[in-house]
């Protein structure tokens, strides 16, 4: 079985595990990594990262799509993942102006922090299927 690190988690799950519900056996090593941490704060952050990986995407689709508007009230991590070689994402403000252009070349995943609360939409252009999550920014201190 091939293993791939999940971006920004420090945990390893089988390739494709973040895209679809992973079998219980595939998740055991990741949970064991968390459970083995002796410091309570580290252990909790590890479990929080697993919860984020396992959460269903806020938006998902294939090829091109404009999302419905969404509002954030605090800094938020935009986490995105693509199965195709081309993925371009435009973060737009409430007026429809591009705030940030993002992309992934060759498939994979990446993140971007939306620092300013407000109402946004996403213009997605992909060559295959993709998934997008909106995750709260976690305080790195215990």
C-alpha cells in the first residue's frame, strides 16, 4: 500500500484516504500516532487534524463551477484537493473581485488562509474532480 503525507498534518494515510472515507484499518496507524503522543496539547491537536481530514468537503465537483456565497466570521483555512493535472481556484469577495488566485499543478492538495472575515465565492476550474474544505484556524499553542 502506498502512503502519502496529508498536507500540514504530520500524519500519514493511504493515498486517496482524504478524498473518500478510508477503511478502518487504514486509519488505525494515524490514530495510533496521535494516541502515542505524551503531551496532552499535542495529542489533542493531532486528533483535531484527523477530524479535519475526515470531515466531508464543503464544496466538491468536477471541472468548472462557481460556488454559492459563503460567509466567514474569523480567519479560515481554505483547504483544497484536486485529482487532475489542472486546478485553478479564484477566491472572490462579495463584489466578485478576485482576492487571491490559487492553483495546484499535477493534482494534490494545498491550503490558503483567508484572513479577513467577509462573504466570498470560489470560481473553480479543474480538469478532474476536486474537493474544498473551510477549516477554522487552530491556535497552535496548547
